[in-house]
């Protein structure tokens, strides 16, 4: 017999009754039923109930085992009584009578329990991640992640892509976040960087004549953490293709994403790619207050400025006298009560705004009546025009925010989500996708007036050189994101592969040709030797798995994540280097004064 096991803890069935078997695993829990000891023995694959009574030659040893001890047992498989069968586990029809036991690894007192659903502080969970990962939900999350990645790889190979690896140590490149710098021992005073993404390398692969590329790529960015973002590193499905248009990229990646969500989505409805909306960045901001809308929520915001211009509501009327301002309405079907309206007004105040104006419509002796402070100030004619525009009726409400879009759009988008959630308008059994397109390439700083890149500087400008020679703020890029249920899952672009266009785009943002060559010399030089048109995208593996696992925090689907302060409490990173390490690298640290 094998040293440790003849079967896993998920293998044994009623057909094995009478067999002598060997199992190894962890003590999930111990129960003493009147002198008979029952142990749920767990391994990676499942759970088997083993029991030991005083007739067993190792009863005294079994009495000593505790939760999370790693043990090996030998025993005989017996059938459970019909009334004791556990249909919740695959081995629920049998149990194993212990005849021998070996303790493979005793456990100290546990800082967190593996059995049960107890809640522990995240710091404790991350410090003892190896224990946290033993819990069933974490085992399932990490297995799901591995299965998703394996499936993605198969699907990409099936459609003619090959996986190529790009360097991990490279040159620093400004790509939207801070680099992690790596000092060079051989080149004193110089630094490498960990790649924020394989962006330049995958474009160089296209210049090198490889028609299609993909990679499950690690990316390294020194960023502030969020619930859906790791502060140090993450993985993405990176892909690039030559001789393609924006629609070609959509047609390639959309079926891959849809199939992954069908395969691992637990039976939730997955919108067919043919039905995925294509929404401009501008329209997405107006209707949803974000460039990653949750389309499970049917609420669309609308501009209602004309109804408040020169109206009796002085606050909005005065706002509209300034350039670049508007009044936007958030419809709330079913939200037509003063209590709900007051609650949403308080929400806006907690978000840092003075509040949200509102109107709600109620029945008054068989007649529809508009209520609320705004209705009284602007009068019945304007109120009715608003109701008709928004398509609302008795029992509905609308909320209003005013000013420049930048001043309220974030809160408006968040309010839309809160309203949809509280009024049960969101279809929780669906994965809803939308391509967001036509991102502006440039933006102007309101304080300095300086024009800089708003989005990916490597995107091909729509309209080419003619567009760049016009108003920079109206230049749109062939850049796109895929949103799903309120999260950005995919981001990509058709690349600017023409040096003259690239130099012009960077010139508008204040970067001269010399600086462009210095920062992106490898790519600029390559583009001088017959670069093909190319484009691609990157899909966030961690976010995809987070959605599939129905988790709200990305750390729940990463095996060994950092905490919110970018610390690895388990391994003690970051740590101070030794004096010898610093001397070897010709570095020294300067303490903060």
C-alpha cells in the first residue's frame, strides 16, 4: 500500500465497503459521541468521516488529535445506516473504522478556525494565509481561478493564437501608474523596472512579424489599492493582432469572454456577444455617470437642463448661467415616497454634495400629483415636461444634480447604482456586457490649462494627422473598454504605429521628439522599419474570477495577496535590505526627517 494513501478523501463509495484503505489529510473536526470518536478527515478533494471506538488498538492516540492536525489513518470501509447517510458529500454513504493512525504534522493552537463560517479580520487572514486557504470557500475560489486560466489558454490556442513570454525585468515606461524600480548591480546608479504591462513588447512582437500573440501576463504597478484592484501585481489575458480593425478585436475576444462566463458563471444568464451594446465614452458618462456601467440596472440618466433654465428654482437656474454646466436627472421607478427621497438626499450629502433635488409623483384622489420642493418651485408645466421626458408615472421619483459634469458625475453614477439596488431593479442573475468606445485622447487641466493625455497615449487617433492638427480636446482614439456588471474587464486599443503621428500626439501633450525617443526609443525605432497596423486588448484575470466567484474583493481570488497597505504580512514584505545588499548595489537609504 502507498505510504500515505490508497484513496483521496473524496473517492470512497458504497462499492468500497469491506475494503481496507489508507487516507491522509487534515482533521476538519472531532466529535465525541458517548466514547465513540468521529473525525471529519479533509484533503484537497473532499471529506471522509472516520470513527474510532474503544475497541480500536489506537483509540488512545485518536483521542489526542485536534483540529488541523495532519494525520494518516488505516481502516475498514463500512456502510452507514440509512438514516445516517450524508447526501451533502460524495462519501456520505460510508465511513471508515480506524485501525491505525500516524500523526504526520501536529498543529499548534489555531489563530483562525478552518471549520465553519467564522469571520476574522483580514489582517489575521492574510498573516496566516496558508490556514485561510484551507477553508472550503478559498479552496473553491483558487481552483476556479486555475480552471479559468486553463480554459482561457485552450480557447486562445483553438482560435490560432500562440503564447509568447515577454520580459519581467525591463526599462521604466510611463504607462499610467508608478513603476517598481529594480537597481542594477552591474550598472551603478541605473535601474530596471518591473513592467506595468507587456504593452511595448507585444507591439514589438507584431513588428517582428508574429501575427497573433497572447499571454497570461503578470503586471506590476505601484497603485493605491481598491476592492477590485491589487496594489502591487495582477494578471491579465494579454493579446495583440496585426492587420486588424477595432471590430476585429471585438469579434475575437468577445466569444472568449462570453464562453468563460457561460462555463464558470454558475448558470447565470450571459448576454450573447451579438447583443453587447457599443456605447461611446461620452454617452456612457451622461447616461450612467461612469465608463464602466452596470447594465443590469435599467436606469439611464438624462440631461434636463432646459426645464430648469430661467425657472423658479434659483439654485439650478443660476448654475445654468455658467458655461459648461447642466442639470441631470436620475429616474427612480418605484421610488416615489418622501422617505426614500430623503434617504437618497442624505446619501448625496455623505458623498460631499449639498444634496440632491427630487420630485416624486403620487396619487391624489385619482389624479397624479407631483410633490417635493422642486415641483413647487418650477410649477406644474415644467414638472410634467420632466415626467414625460423621463417616462415616469405614479409611484416614481426623479433626482437631480447640477453643475459641471466633473463636479457631480461620480456621485450621480454611484447614486444610480444605489437607487437601482434599493429598488430591486438590478438583475442579479445576469452578466451584462458593453463595449465603451471613442475615448478622448487628451484633456485640459482646469487650473493650469495644460493639455495632457487623458487615456492611452499609444492609441491611434481617429482622423489621423488631420484630427491632431485640429482641436486636441475633440480628438478621439480607437480605444475601448469592456464593462461587465459595473467593472472594467477589458481595455485595449488600435495602436498608433506611425512615428509622425506619435510624435505629433506627444507634442500636443508637451513632450518633444527627443523625450519621446528617450522614453520609448525601442518602440519608436522599430516603427521606422515597416510596422504593421495592429491592435489588441488585455482582460483582467483577477476581476473576471472575482465576478465568477461572486466575491466583492479581489483579494478573495488571489492566492497570496498584499493587504491594503501593500504589505505581505505572511512573508514580511516589504523589508529593510541588509547593509551588504545596499553596498553591493551602491545604494543607501535616506530616512525621513
